[in-house]
């Protein structure tokens, strides 16, 4: 049966199956067909952008995400993914902006704080990094990555007792530095 005759749910299943088998170009083609049939279905643009991100075709990923966010400025997943794409291409201010907006929409999303903290760390904005890692830990007490990252900031800022305490906690929680 041609994908033109399949329901939208069947077409999504087809695209996700293609992704499972690493058939990224085929999945993009399937998402393109869905978009032709259902041009207002923002979820399809979002999923296609995620594939573009995996393929490191960041311009196309951002274009799709911009479209989604233009149509629905509170689309959390699109903002969160666009923040990661901006981080991937070292557009840190844009990434911080998107993570901040995502946090305004969902203030309990610990990963938004964590990844924004990582960007602050890259930019040597250590106080802000500590704030975000701390908030991430507050929201999820067993966040071993946040403890480890905060320990690095404490170490750089010569807060060695706090650095050791966080490092030990991260290892206790199962984090294994690379």
C-alpha cells in the first residue's frame, strides 16, 4: 500500500520504524509526505527536525523548529530541541534564550536547567552555572551529571570542599567520568 493511502498514524509508525532501522532519509521522506497531506500538523515538523539534528543538518532542523515555534510559541519540546541545536552549532546566546523560555513554560524540567548550566559553564559564567546545576539537583536529587558538573565549577572557583563533596556524591550515584 502506498504511503499516500495510509492513515496519518500508520505513516507515523512507518517513519518511526524507519528511524529504528537507521533509515533516516526514508524517515524524512515519510515526514515530508505527511507534511504535504497535513501541513498544519506541527508534530511532523518537530519530528523531522529531530532527524535533521541527528544528521547534523542543523540549518534544516532550525528552520523546522522556527516554523513550529512561530505557530506555537509555547511548544516546549521544540524550544528544548532548538536550544540543543543552537548549542551544537555554538550559538550559545540563542541556546540560553531557548532554554530560558522552555523553563518559563515548564519550570520543573530539570534537564533544561542542567543544559543551560552547561552552556553557562562553557561561557565561564560560573555563578549562573552553579545556580542552574543546583536547581537541576533540587528538582531531581539523584542527578549525578548535575552533581559532577557542579563539582567542576566549584573546583575551578577554588571551592574545593564543595567540589569534593559534589564529586563524591556524583560517583555514589553512579556517574563515571570519561
